[in-house]
């Protein structure tokens, strides 16, 4: 029960409760109808349908539970490796491939958090062309981040241009892509890599941090700290680097923050000690 509270919103918990209530009522009524006439072949047929429906419904709930757990591990615990283990379970038992696109997006984000550019590039090169539209945004974002990790400014400019054009695409006055990323952080990352540190700082100050999960806050803090270093605000930078180490000790951003602290002559606080 505790896990359900962690992985699902209150609204989702209520929906799950009513779903299971419907399943129980449906199964109970089906068994009741079946028991009234055991010799009727039609009743056997209806019971088989009821059991099949119930089995697929329970499977869907099982897959949704593990997918939500994966999201929690990635976005709250900042643990992409454990999140990928859950996604593997979803992919293994997803008979109807209804989670394909969601799992693919998750894998891209998890590989980004591991800075695994080799496997990430291979995954992006093999994405089917008939995927959901949000995958277009995620793919463009991932391609931009790969150039950031590789510190290739020429490719970075191209990737950023391709990504930022998606920001303003609208249909009937509304953006067609889901708000999956903070555009202010994306633009700030680009300006930082192009050595315009004051503009990067200004963009970061405009980001809506209240809408960010711990994973996004950690990445925001790391970028903010990098900018502070370039602006000579070492005390503020060190504080943010330490926050990133504590929040993201299980992904590459935490390792990056550790390296920065050491390079600046400081000592980072171990997450285990902080607990």
C-alpha cells in the first residue's frame, strides 16, 4: 500500500480502487451466472470471456504499477539503472505492446541520465517512424544533449536549432508537444556552452522550478552551479554542487557534480553520511 502511495497520485489511487472494485463485481457476477446452470455451454463460454477480460485487466494494472515505479525511481530517486530494471519487466509482459512508446521515451531519458551516448545513439537511430509525436521532441532533445556531452559546438548549434524550432509549433493556438522539458533550461544550457554566462543565468532565473521533479531540479541546480563558477560566485556554486551530489548520487549528474567540487578544491558530502 505504501508503494502505491509513492508511485500514484491521489486521483490515480482512487481510479485504481474503483477499477479493482469493478473487476471484483464483474467476476463475482459472472461466477454467479455460471453457477445457476452448469450444464449450459453458453455459460461456460461467458465465464471464459469473463476470466480472459479479468486476466488482461489485471495484467494492465501490473504493467502500469511497474511503469509508475520506474518513473518514481527515475524522477524522484534519480536512479536510472533501477528504473530501467522496472521498464524491462514492463516490456517483457506487455503482450499488446501498449507501453512501447512510453518505455522507449523512458529508456532515452534513463540513458541520458547515465550519459551513455553510445547506447543512446544506437537507440535513437533505430526508432520506428510511426511513434507518437512526443517522441519527436524527446529525440530532438536527446540529440542536443549528446552534442553537449561530446562538447561538439558545431553539432550542438545544429541540434539546438532543430530542437528549439519545436517549441513554437502550435495547432489552433496551442503547442502540439507536451511540456516535457523546461525550455528555459534548454536555452540556458545552450547559452552556457556558447560562453554567454550572463544570458544563461538570466534564463535559469526564469525557469519554473515549482513544476520540476527532483531529477529536473538536480539538473537545473548543476547547470546553475556551472554558470555561477563562470560568474565567479564560488560559494553559491559549491552549495549547489553539493545539493546535486545528495540528490543524484546514482546518476551521471551526481558524478559530474563530485568532479566539479574536487576540481574546485572542495570536499563533497557523501549521501550515506547525510542520512
